[in-house]
């Protein structure tokens, strides 16, 4: 025997061992021990032949061959007892006694000095006769069990009888050929390994069929799938090898070329088949599903759905993920998502929202369309097998197979996912429909939450824009007051050259202020839109001492700025924002103070902040008013006020990282304390935050 023969027997042993493990996992109690033991004995026989390929019929290989045949006989007699009842006891007992005698005699003839009878096998060889009689007994018992089994029992015994009876019949052919030719055929000896490897799965399927054994083994579906794939691939390679060997034996000039071409083409075909999802789907439908009592591994399906819906948008768009979350459950390669139009209430239509592996053809199904009527009538997964029902869908996207409704617990029908036919024939049953309905509800919640998040983001943008508009309106009011005062004084001082110069400065400053406000209204407000700032934002700084002196000059009410020896500290705030805050607070302080009492402004440094205090000697405010009314937008106690100034001042300070505190008592005046972030500390904090973000990424 050659190395190829040894390889065949090694493969046979591995396959038998795998099936033994599967039968043990699928079996329950003692009922699974016998078929598993038969597979193990057969695996041991194949391994012994692989270890001693020159002596496949005597020595350990010969002993295990006899025990293997005895195990076949034992399994058939056990089935006969189980299915035949007490009437078959006498009949089975005779077979058991005859089998035991033949096994013992065959083993005895393997003793030293007697095994040589197989070297030149003839019809008179006792060793050959014992083995021939033993396999004939197996054939006889298998044939009787097949014929005498009633209709309900035949389903359980057909496969064992075919597998074991076929192997025994092949051994009869081997021994008969050896007796006629006085030599054992190497081809037939090698073929026994291949035939045994093909027959063992039949025993495993028979074990799964037995009602006393459970059909839901504790093994992974992936293990079954890959195991079945290995068996199919191995069978294919064996067939390719046999065909190529037959071509080589033709001794024709093209024999070797045909052999090489066939092997290369077979490998290419195998690679294409393994890479094809259609082939994999057919293997799952034809093999894997039969090992389990339910069609799906629901834990795996749930994790797959969650992973698909929670994936980032950078990988696939949300509509594509929604389609795939449903399509993958039924092995569909394509689909289209139709969502209810939010612009119409009551009679909602369906509009195209996304496609996966289908044309992106916008489609609108108006109320009254047959598809919507059928969907409302069924209230379930709809099989699209009628052209009248889904004519518009078929025309736009090609043949479609299923329509899965997306039902939300509070919104009702949000949309539909229409799926293309599967890669391999996919039988539909109640379990499939229930899973699709569950996935449809999960996808509906995903889409509803995503739409709610989008609406919330849009609402925040509108709110941010309204906030910026309110700030701008308040600042426009301030500019308008300045221009009004300028016009009032122009009637008396228009001819004064100094007044003309001041008027030009005021108008130029007002125009610049209005341009700044318009630009601010167009922008996102730097943090007001809810978007995250850049990792290290470009910081704009202001010198508050200089700005306060500039704002104090030219005011009608005197303003006293203290802190002349204060260093020119910079704060992390834009000049226009600081000016808006300071101008509003100075105006309020001037309005509250007596005409001859100046507003006092002081600056100092406290830790990482610059503190600016604007104090007046007005009537003051109660703690309740400060807590409940002062910072509420659109609430004011002034006849011409709009209730935006204090709220705007605090919001601008908070956006810059500062705060506005109010110190006031009735009759004692008010001090507005501005805590402004120092530029150096703010820049260090921003750099540290950017470094942390990079480290987390």
C-alpha cells in the first residue's frame, strides 16, 4: 500500500472520530453510546490500517476490522430488539449467538501461525470464510430489519440498514474478488476507507432522527457548518482524485495534461464555491438546519441585529444598516427601505428612504395603493408574490420577495423593508415570520429614536439661532440708543467741529458694531450650537483694563475705573463680547445710581481669574428678585426694556468660562462681580484637555 492509501485511512479515521463526538453531543443517555462507540471502533480500525499499511488484514488492523464488523452486528440487533418488541427476541438472540461465534473464530484465526491463510486467500481459507460469513450475517440482519420494520419504524432504521448493509456488501465484494484472484485488490482496500467515511454521516443522521434522542445538540452552528463544509470538500477532492487517476491510467498522450487541468480546474471551482455566499447558504439549508430543532440561534441573531444598528455611520448609512438587520436573518442579498411621510397625518404615504444593493429609485406609494392595503389587511410579514400587490415595487427595484412592516409601539407603522429573493431556497414558516416581526419592531425603534435625535438636534440649532438673535436684538437696541442721542445733540451742535469729529467716530463705531452683530448672527455662536470645539481652539484674548477705560470715556454718567496699577492682564474672551457685557452692566449701574454718584469699577486678580466689579449706589435688589427674576429671559421691570441684557451678560460670560455674581441688598446698592478666565490659565487648560482627547483616541 502507498502513502496515498495511508492518507485515505487517516482521513477516514478523523471523519469517524468527528461523527462520534457529534453523536455523543446529540445523544441522550445510553442510547447514544452504541452508535458513538461504533464510530470510535471504525476510527480505530482506519487508524490502525494507516499505521500499518502493509498489513491491513492481520495484526491490530485485522483485530479491529473484526471488532468493527461485530459492532455493526450489535447495533442492528439492538435496533431489532427496540423496534420488534418481544416477538423479535428469539430471532435476534439467534443472530447474536451466531455473530458472537463468528467473531471469536475470526479472532482465533489471527493467532500466530494461522494468519497466513490470508496471504493466498481461497474459498478454502478458514480466515477468509469466517470474515465472509460475518459480513453476510450483517447483510442478512440488515435486510430482515428493513423488510420487517413497519411504516413508523422504517424512518428510524432505513439509514443504519443502508450504511451498515452497504459496507458489509462491499466487504463481500472484497473477499469474493480475493478468493477468485487469490490476492486482495489494493484498489478495493483503499476504497473501503472512502466508503466508510461516506457512510458514517448516515449513522449520525439516524441518531438525530431517533425520538429518544434530543435534536438540539449543545454545539455551535458554526462548528456544524464548517464540519459539513469539510466533509463536502473532502468528498469533492476524493472524487477529483479518483477521476484524475482514471485519466492517468489511460496511458494516452493527453492523460497527464487532462489530469493536471482537471485538478487545477477543480481547485479553482472549489475556491469559487467556498467564496460564494449562495453555496454557503445552500449548505446551511441542506445540512446545518437539520441538526437543530429551531431554525435560529436567537442569541446570535440578537447580537447581530444590535451590532448592525449600533455601527457608526462611517461604515454604512443608517437606512442600509436597517435593511441589513432584517435581510441577513433570511439570507436576502438586497432590500429597500420605505418610510412613512411625516408631512401627512392620518393617511400617510410611503416614500423611498434607502436601498441596499438595489437601484436608488425614488418611489412614493400614495394612500390607496394595493401594497398599502395588503399590508394593512395582513398586519404581518407580506409575501410579495402577486404582481397586482407590489407592481410598483417590482417595476422600480426588480423582483422582491418579502415586505417586513416596521411597527412602533406608539407611532404605529413607520415604514416597510422590502427584501429581494434569498441566495438559496429559503422555506418560510411561523418561526421565520415571528423573527422578522421582532426584528421589524427593533428596527422601527432604531429609526424612531434616530429621527427623534435628529429633530432634537434641529431644535437645538433653532434655539441657538434664536438665542443669538435675542443677543443681537439687544445690542442693536444699544446702538439705536446711541444714534438717537447723537441725532438729538446734532440739532444744537452740528456746526461744532469737535462735535462733527465725535459724530463721525460714533457713526463709524455703530456701523462696525452692526457688522459684527450680523456676522455673529450668521455664525454658530462658538459653542451655542452644541457642537464640540476643536481639540485646541484658537483663543481670542482681551485686555479688560483698556476696554473699560475706553467704554467709560464719553459716557454721560461718570464712571470711575480703579486699578491703575493693575498689570495688563489678558482674559480669554472676545473683545466684542466683553464690550457687550460691560456696556450693559455700566448702563444698568448708571440708571440705578444718583446723578452725582459715579459708578465704581475695580479690577483685581484672584487665582486663575480676573475679577471685575461694577458697583452702583442705587436702590438694590432683594435676594428673591435676583434668584427668580433677574436672569429670566424676556422678563423686565423697565418700561422700554426687553429682559435680555442680564441673561445675555451671564450667558456670554459662561461661554467664555467665566461667571456673573450679584451682590445686592435693598437700599445698599448693587455690585456685579465678573469672574473672567485669565488667558494663560485658559490656554493651559485647553491644551491639557486636547492632550487627554488624543490619549483617549
